[in-house]
């Protein structure tokens, strides 16, 4: 059995968390475009924690939930895909 902190580091957990955030954003906000010059924090509705990049070695990093401290590793830019 994985500890809860190990579960947060698994890619599937990140993708699920990201999908939940995007659904919440789209379902609770009026339709609008995101400002590409603005950074956002993504907050999980169930926990109140934000999406956080936990830096690893080299180009690898873990995505976890954490309390908001306002660091660059918790700020996200939302860009359209063309």
C-alpha cells in the first residue's frame, strides 16, 4: 500500500487532479478566455490545496498538492492549443 504522499507523486494522480481542476474552472466560471499574460493558481475543490511543482533532479519534477505559499512553482499559465 502506498502512503498518501507517494500517491500524489504518481502520474495518474496528477492527471486526475489536473482534469478535476479544469472541469471546476470550466463549470464554475463564465465562459471566457484566459489572459495569456497572467499566471493562475489551480486549487483543488476537495482539499483547498494548490497544484505545486516539487522540483526533482535534472528535468524531472513531481506534481503535488500543497498549501499556497505563492512561489513560482505554484503559478500556472493557461495557454490555448492551436
